[in-house]
C-alpha cells in the first residue's frame, strides 16, 4: 500500500533553500482560499505568474467517481492566477505541509511545488510559496474543455464531498467576493443555477 505523497508525482520541485525554522507561505487558488483548514498569521491577496486556475482535473473522489467523473480546479500552465497567500508560523510548518499533502495528494494528480508569488497590498513584495499544480501526465488531467463539456461533467458529478455543481457555484461566488474574476467559472455557475 502506498502512502499519500509517496508517488513519483508528488513533488515537482525541491523546496527552496529556506531552513525548516522559517515561516511557510502557501498559495491557494481554489477552496483553500476560503477553507484553508490550518492556522495562519497572515492572509494576503497574491498573484502567481506562469499558471492559471482551470477546471482541468477529473474528480474521482470528492466530486465524482471513475465511472462518472466530476471536475475540480487545478493550476494549469500558462497565464497567471490571483489567489490568497497564507503565512504559517515556523513551528506549524511541518504539520501544515503534512495536512496539505493529505488533502491535495489523494490521487497524486497534483504536483507539490514551490513558486515565486507577488503579495499584493499597500507594500507589494515577492515571496516563495508552496502550492499544488496539476500534473499534465496524470490520467485525471482533463485539459482545456469546451463550455458544453464542462457543463455536462459538472452536472453529472457527485462524489464523497457532494454535488459537483454545488462546488462550482460556491467557488464562483467566493472568487467574486474576493474581488477576483474568472469568466469561465462565472459563466458555468450561471448555467448551473436552478431557475428562480
């Protein structure tokens, strides 16, 4: 039996040369933005360049099954992504990394990686953060799908964490509340909303 995080797909890049005693920054682009599940010292809007948020991961566990996959978000190559960066106290660094691995690497469709991000606000600055990008070689990678294909998969998807449509509608709403824009998600959420 393989433990979470042991796959060759688990780590895309080695951690930076920062000592384990330093604070940890985590870049979030999906549900971690509003439901991180860990204590943090700081929560800052941030931008990552070189990858964008996309419904590009077939969900076999949380929002679908192998037989009827749903779709969840991944960070896919190209473009940029606005999200939230969390600063975690140094003493919680290891437990938070372990928690994130257990949460994100269930089927190893994501690669654990360290990326430079730009923290936004009155004093913008650069920081290296832990994040999870989609593994394009993994069988769950869906790639870029048409609006109709997205709609069909999301409408049919149901998994351990619930209905896929609820995930997409809630995600679009939370992203709007944060002041970010995601036209693909917004259009999809509108199509999924039940008639008034």
